[in-house]
C-alpha cells in the first residue's frame, strides 16, 4: 500500500502515555495501531506466554488421546492406565485454565 500522506497530531503527556500503554499490549507498531483504530477494528492484546504454554499442553494431551483412540480402534484394546493418565492431565489443565481466567490474569 502506498502511504505517502502524513498527519500530525498533538497529544498531552497523559494521552501519549495512554496510547503507548495500549500499544504495548499488542504486537503492533504505534502507527499500525492507529491505522486499525481509524478502521474501527477491534484490537486485542497479544497472548501471554502462559497462553502459548496452555495451547502447547492441550495439543500434546490431544495428540496422546488421539494415539490411544487409534490404538484402541486398531487392536480393539484400550490401555486404561494411559487413558486415565491423559484424562487426569486434561483435568489438571482445565483447572489451571479456569483459575487463570477466573482471576483475570489474561
């Protein structure tokens, strides 16, 4: 996109601090943040490191459960201990996610 038009705006210290604080919560530049504001796009905060870790854990447990189901389908046999272990991991992760979001850490 050809961006050759420039605007200049003046902000108070409080306004600039507020803008910088909002931009810091995203993966955007200040300029891109403002462009999205002009387009009235909802801007979301970047995910925390905890969110990435939770996604990784969920995918890992899902992969393990998928492997157990495939084995059960192929061999008509279920490894009950492995299934209990993965379901327990899923239960712990569910509790962690609920605790994380219930306390508004995100």
